[in-house]
C-alpha cells in the first residue's frame, strides 16, 4: 500500500453501517488502525470497524487535499464507480 513516508494518500473507507468516508493521510496503515480504535475522527468514532476500499497516492499534501475535496463532491454512486464497485 504505502511506498514511502513522504507520500500522501487519499483513501475511502466503508464504515460498519455502510457509509463511506474519504480522508487523507501520510500513514495509511496507521490511519486505518486509528479509525478502527475509534480515534480517527468524529464521523467514524461510532461506526467502526471500517474497511479500506480505495486509496491513491499523491505527491504532496496539497495535492491530496485537492483530490480529497474533489472526491468528497462525488455522489455515492460515483465514489463506488471510482472504487470499482459500481
């Protein structure tokens, strides 16, 4: 999953209630563990366990933030299409 520590990742996880959450991190494995411990963010705190469905590597935090904003504007159907489940 992760190639090096200077990379940033945009990711989509599915919560136990089926809701999708999109975020960014520079430590994908650690961030998923945080979400599953209820320490990732308020949205996923009571929706764990979560499952990683999608991630893409970005060359900078700014690029990851931009891509995250774009993905968050997608409909659920478009997010599922991006993941390959739609």
